[in-house]
């Protein structure tokens, strides 16, 4: 018995495709049995079809190198692409690589699992290509086994400063490759203590083994790197990227690292951020630091993913000119075009830090000559800690669909990170995740929808939130149509509800600083982190217009003018960009203060509604799943109640303006 769940790879019994003869024979074209990934694909198909339909398919391997061109010769397949069609004898999966075959195999398994008809799905033939070159997970696991912002148990990569490889490792690779993830950073971006020694003999063998397991599922292993390794483990007194001694040390080190971990894809670097070392110490730019490392890893096919989360975290709250939101753009835009071609800048979706509502970072679409990668967070750091239900895919869809106006066409965030807009080879999307040793990997079963959904969306940005939710529920919880409908009706509005009972109108940050869970309206108001709501008895909001910090002007037109004007700015972000009186009327027709009251009362009521819907699932779904989420809903309601009453009381006391509907405000 495993001590963890299979999540969506649980392969429940089906009847729907039972008589489908095509499933008896599946041909892999383009690869042979020597391809480890294709062999894993064949194993997965056998397990899945046996469990779901009691079918034992014959799997036939083709010859490598013969295809790559699909049967009609019209299309050359890319490396991770696949084609599925039906022949007289069965199903044919064609690909240029084992990874393409694996994705094709998971496509077939998904089709069966969600009870789509095989003939309908593949009768006309489909060619599927991932939307993004890099589809990455960033784990913030520390080597002592803790996970930074972990809400689903301890690390399964590390314990007691050692690398752990066990049954769960392979199943993790299966799980994430099944949704199309192709790159994983296993250690925290804050690389300290034992993690600094990751690139030493102490860990090479285990890392090589881990990299091999991942490679068997089309996943490349990446590591977070300590920028000051030359000092921490190299015995030098500098980490200056232009210092010859530093460069020579890295050259020798990287030769060793790639020799010992041949599957390594490269590194993720958090430099000059929240106390981490970086090139600024030596008067150098972020480009100097990134390029130095990138030039060295280039000969091994490595890439450097360099984070743009660089800001002053020792600000004075009295200072109204310094604006943390501006920092990414100010620090990285001036070197646009200077980053070398195996550097990717990884940019958090918003300019602050994963709040429930932020505008899209103006760096995305600001940078016009630089490889870009979007960073989102599925670890629910500010969005309910996997206690509160918060299905994040609708938010990711909004971000991906945002028009940056960086070019005449193909200017959305999705276009940019896919590589289409700038014709970039290296680009994509990364999610900070915290899957841990909990039985169900993600703490709350419903939080699994974010892990599932992130992968599916990264692979195919055209999928809708509804499609993704439905697939997840059918595969993970139940394929009973009524249950599917009921669980979807919990997931889909959950982000909007969380937003309603927490931070209004884009203001963010009213959380408990110690944990980032629970309400504390002034928790971040008088500190050093650049995170203020600036509420007084007349109004609230941060003036980021041309008369304030000027942040709004970092956007391309017409976004800059839209955000700069309180009349044109969308309601949901109006307090992010403007300091407004409580009596200011929003587009919705409500005043700011009435909006705060209404959304908080509604949010709490709607959260109760979600919990009620979940209660009604008792006996209709697996008890373990039911109990797991029920217990969390209990905590969510306490949380939502506190948020509602504290936010409403705070603003009533500040403004003295009563609720039009005379509800109880404390
Ligand atoms: C946030 C988060 C930190 C994390 C940081 C980052 O500030 O609270 O835990 O290290 O983001 O993204 O690097």
C-alpha cells in the first residue's frame, strides 16, 4: 500500500470505451524500445487501460527517425509534439521523441478517463503542440526537509540535508509529466546552508539519479543556484561577475557539474533580492551577473533563468516616492537587448508578490529583445494556504489574455511567453509549487486542481477554466455527472469569492505578516516591505499615477493612460493605482466604501454557500476526500468571517460612513 494518493492518475473503472477495438492495439511511430520515455509511456498505457477498461493493449514500437513527418508527409513534428490517429488496426501515436509519445499516451488515457469517445476524439486525427517551450515547476524546498510556504507537508526531495529518492519520486514525475510539465527546480530560490553545497561532490550522484528518473518522463532537472557560491563554497573573497578569478572558478565548477549531472537543464537564480547576494554588491548590473553564468553553461546546453523579483525591501513607510511596484521594470528594462540568448528573465505575474489581484507586470511586454518567462504561484501563499479553496486557473487565464500592446499583433502575455511575439527560443511559464509529503500531495484535495490546471494550461493556453476543472474533478474525485457539476460549481467562483472577503479593489497586503494567512489590515502598513494601503479618514489607495509614483506610465499605451486615470482604470485595480475618497463612485455605480462593505458581506456568505455545497457531497464521494476538504472549509469560514468583520469595521471606524444596508459592523 502506498502512503500517498494517485490524484488524477487514480484510473477509475469505466465502461464507456469498453467495446472500442482501437484500444487493443496502440502503435508508437517514430521511436523504438530503446527510448526510455516511450517505454514509460507504454507502461502507463498498459496500467491505465487495464484498470479503467480491463484491456491489455498490444503496444507496437516503430522505427526511430522514420517519422517526425506525419503519415501524409505534410507536417514535420516538433520535439514534444504528437499526432494521434486511428488506423484499421488501432490507434497510432506519432512523435519525433519519446516525450511526444508520452504526451500522446497521456492524451489517450485522459480521453478514456473523462469518458470521451475514442473515435470521436481521434477519428479525424489530431496534432498537438505545447503552447510554451518551458513548462516549469519551482519548488521552494529546503534541504532540511522544510518547504518555504509549504502547506502540504514536508519535502519529498530532501530530508536531513540529504536527497531522497523513493517510490514517490517516480510517481511525482508521472503525475507532472501527465499534465505536460517538462522542467523542475527542486530546491528553494533562497539557496542557503546545505543547499549551497548542491553543486559539490556531496550531492552529485543522487542528483544524477534524480535527473535520470525525470528524464524518463521528459522532464529536465534544474537547480536554484547560490549566486555567491564563489565565496560560500569556493573560498574566494568575491562574487563580482566581471572578476577573472570568479569567472575561472565558475568555468571549472560548471564543467564538473554538467559532467556529473548530465541531464541538468540549468539554473534558477534569485540575486539581489530579499537579502540574497547578487551583482549589485559589486556595482554590476543584473545582466552582468546573468550573462556571466549563461556564457559558461552555454557549452553544456544549459540555460540561466534569472528572476526579476529585485526590489528594495528596506524601505521607509513614510517615503511615498519609492514604489516597490516600479522596481522590476526599473532594474531590468534598461538592459533590454543585453541579456544573452540562453538567459531567460522570469517575471512574477504582478509587480508586487502574488496578491489575489494585481495588474500584470509591465516588464512583460515592456522587454522587447529579451527572453521572458512568466512566474505564477500555485502554492497559495496569499490566497488561502490550501485551507481556503481558491481555484487559480481563472486568474491565470486573465493574466495570459492580457494585451500588452508591445506589438501590432500577437501581443498578449500568452503570445509573448510562447515565444511567438519575439521569436524567442527560450520562454515559457513557471509556477511556484509546494507539493509535499501529505497523503494527497497538495494539502487540500481541491488545491490539486491548481497543480493539475497549471500544467494543462501551460501546455495548452487555449483550454478554458471550465474544461480544466471538469477534467480534474472527473479524474480525481468522481465521474458522476452530478458530483462533477457540484464540485465545479465550488471551484469556478472560488477565486472571486476569496477576493471578495479579503483585499478590496487591488489593494493587497492586508494579511498577517508572520504567515500571510488571515486578516491584519495594518499588518504591512508601517513596515519596510513597500506594501502600503495608505488609508486615512478620507480615502484609501496608492497614487501610482504621473502625479504619484509614476508606475502607471511603465505600461505601453493605451494601458498607461487607462491605468493613469481613475475614470478609465478598471474597478478591480482602482486602489492599486489611485488614492481615492471613500465616496468615489466606481464604474459599478457603488462608492468605494459601499463596495468594501458589500463585497465582504457577500464574500463571507458565498463562502458559506461553497461549504454547504461540499457538505451535500457526503456519501457521494470518497470519505477521505470528503473529510479532508470539509475540515478545511470549517477553517475557511472562520477565516472569511474574520476578514469580513475586520475589514468592514476598520473602514467604518476610519471613514465614519455607515453601511447603506445597515448591516452589523463592529
Ligand atoms: C515572497 C515570499 C518568500 C519568497 C519570495 C520569492 O516574498 O514570501 O517566501 O522567498 O517571495 O519569490 O523569492
